[in-house]
C-alpha cells in the first residue's frame, strides 16, 4: 500500500520559503508546525501498519491534522512572499 505524504512541504510546495521563515520567526507557527508534523508521522505509522489502532482514533487524528493544516495555511498566506 502506498501512503501519501502530507508534510507541509509536500502540501504547499510553493510556500517553502514562508514555511521556513515562520518556523524561524514565529513561535506559535513553529509549535503548530511541530504538532502537525508529529500527528502526520503518527498517521503515517498507523497507515503503514507499524502501529495498530481503531478506525475512530485514526479518523480523529486525520481531522486534527486537517484542522492544523488549515490554521497553518492561513498563517502562511498572511506572510506570502513575492515570487
């Protein structure tokens, strides 16, 4: 089974400069980024069969990841740098 990558650099390839900038200069963004990354890694392990859990738990984690991604995207768009 192929597991799709959901890290922010794959999700927003055109915003890598903004991601880097906010990780370095915005503590709130950095905290949310780390939380997103940790949840994404947990989901990845579950989907690969490394960890075993209920479908409800996995679905809850996916909803958390989506909510964090939405919040991070809003922050990224506010500081979007010219191309």
